[in-house]
């Protein structure tokens, strides 16, 4: 079982997502539902993803973050902000090409009391596999390194 959680808040025209602990596939359905909620609203001035308390983050979650950035640029012309103070997480983000699709900063945002945990989402194995496939296709589209790194996984998922 994952020891992580994702928290969410709307504050002063900003959507804030905070990833805590080990953020993995098990949280992706809730994250994807929240991304849909954000872009259904379209009445915000910023999207901030706080990774200051993130210990680890898997590739499916990274793919959904890339989706968030792509939708943000397409729908409202806004580059979301990632906040990270962990050198390992920062290196991972840069290696995935996230410095091209996010503003990456190292200043935490004061909002901890306004956040609430995202509710868990029960999804079928088929729905989850679709989300994993979508997330990894998005990552592959960011750069050639990602394309090579996730090609075999995407091919395997497409065969099922």
C-alpha cells in the first residue's frame, strides 16, 4: 500500500496540489479526476504543485503532471509551477524534461492549513491501465530520452 497522499486546495484564484510521501499509481485516478475538475472550472490564475514533502514519485504520476501542464498551456496559456526543495526530485523532474513545461521553483508556498486530502477513487484494472498508458505516452512526447525509456512499457501495455 502506498504511504503517500495528494492534497488539494483552491486559494485566491490558484489551484494547489501537494504531494506528500511516496506518490504512486494508486493515487493517479484521484489525481486525474482533479485535473479534470481544474480544467472544467477554467477560472484560475495559477496552478501550483508542491513537491516539498514528496519522497518519491512514479512515472505514471509524472505523466499526469505533464498532462496537467499541456492542458494548462492549451486551455488557458498558463505554465504551472512545481515547488521542490528535494535535490533528488528536482533532478528527476529535470531529467524528464519538466523544466521545459513547468516553472520549477524552490520556495515553498504557505497554504498547509487550506489543503484537504483527495478522496480515493476505485477504478477497474482496465481504467487504471488506460491511465498508465496515457501518462507514459505523454512522457514519451516530452523528449527523446523519455521516448526510449518508456517505449517497452507502452508497447507492453498496448498489447493487453
